[in-house]
C-alpha cells in the first residue's frame, strides 16, 4: 500500500516498508524566503534566548503575533537553517486545522518507517506512532507547526519531549491563549518591523528587482503609513515595481485611496490593528491589476481564491471548467455588446500569475498541491 507524502517540494509516493529510509528528509512545503527577507536580529535573539532558558528536553517555541507580521517567514528561516545544517528530519505542517496536523503526522509515520505504523492507515493511530518515534529516535529533527488556530484542539498533538534531546518545535499562531504556554512551551511575541527594518526591506526588495531608481528619500513615510507591517510592505513593493512608481508617488496614491478601507474595513473591526494597512495597500494594487491583461479577471480570481482552501490548492484547479465558467460570468465590464467573451484556461492561469505578480497571492509551482495560497488577511 502506498502513502502520498510531500518531500523536497515534490509530491512523492513512498511505499510502506520499501527499504531503508534515505536521510535527511524534508516533509511538507517549506516556504521560500522572501527576496528581501529580514533576519530581524532582535526577534531572533528573543527566540534564541527562550531556547537557551528552556528546561524541557524538547525545545518548543511558539511565535505569536498578528496577521502579516512575518511569523511564517521567521519559521521558514529556521527550517532552511536546519536543512543547511543537515538536520535529519524537517517537517513543515500547516496547523490551521487539526485534521491536517494528524494527516501530516500519519504520512510522516510511514515515510520514517515508525514502529507501530499500520500499513495503509493514515489516521490517529499512525499519527501517534509518529509522535512516539519523535520521542525515542536519536535522529535530529525539527517540526514546524504553522498557523495554529485552535490551541485547545492541538493539546494532544504537540510533539513530545525527546529522550535524546534531539528535537525542536517551532509553532506560529495569531492566538494568545494561555494553553499555548503549557507543557513547558515558550511563547515569543512577534510584532511589526522596526522603522529601520522596514526601510531596509523596501530598499532591498527594489534593488533585487533592479528598480533602484524607485528609491528616493521618501522610503520612510510609506513604511510608516503602512504601519511597518511586512505583508503590507510586500504589497507596496510589488506595486511600485510593476507600475514603476517611486516611493514618494506611492505614498500619494496610498493616501489618496485611504477612504476605501474606512468603508470595507471599519476601524472597530480591525481587532489586530493591522488589517487596514493591508487592505489599503491591497486595494491599490488590485485596482491596477483589474485593468491589466487579462483585463477584468483580477477581482473575480481573487474572490475565488479567497473561498478556497486557506492551506493552498493545486494550480491545475485553474484549468477546470467550473473555474473558467465562474471567471467568465464574473469578468469585469468588456466592450462587447454581447456580454463577456468566454475565457480560456490560458487566460485563467494568466489571471493567477497577474495576482502573483502584484503580491496579492502566492503561486509557487514547487509547492505541489498547495501551490496557490492567499494570506488569511
């Protein structure tokens, strides 16, 4: 019986008891680091200090903060560091739903050939077999639990203490429940960029895109207007590069669109204090994307992506007839008196790439069946 898994960004099929496991292993799709990724030494120091002062055998650190502050990127940096250091097993788990955690553990149990894993099974028994393997193996391992949304449901599924001190867990969440700090776990708060980090981020992104001419003395004000929020800054950078707009002009356009978030995201509804900055930056990019080729498809494509699996979905979905029919029916105004012309699968995929180009979603072919993902905000 074969069990599907996700290793080194490639969907594979590993037969149970197929022979010796080939180490090291990477299970799950570890996100690529942003081209202008900031190391954030202050935050990294806080995480490392929490590790140094940890008394548990297994080091478990929970990165807690609002949406869009860069928690997943920090976790990804630790995963890439572990891979570079030759850690035997790195497992990336989308923890937004407990069922997904159980499924990932169950698949991992078969791939590492954990004792007591039942052939052909991918349920709770196999998931627990994997946790037992983590507790007893001498091999080094790192488990990333990204975006925990239900701390109570996760209580039974935290990786256990390692008998050999060879394991580490890094989790990310927007929650701040007391349950997150139980079991010897250390909670580390993650906030927005500092003004210096935001300025460095914008400059580095523009330079990496060979758009240094867009850098002016006004990089600070746009970053401040965006609340120093990494996600909002990424939207701004993508917009400036695609539209060839320098920082000062972007600030003018951003401020000119400030009325829209008041209608779409009232201040009292923005409980994290971050959403308005993202909304303003996103809407500014979306207005332009809607007018780009394929014209009129950016908004319906983004709406569709917003109701699909938040953990990501396959690119192949955008070639399906149901998606093409939806985009055709909801396409923006066209000049044809007979209504919207049926779009092709090529145009549907082009709309996807358009949204990716403006930083409105992520389209990563290497992520397999989780290739297309839209941020929760």
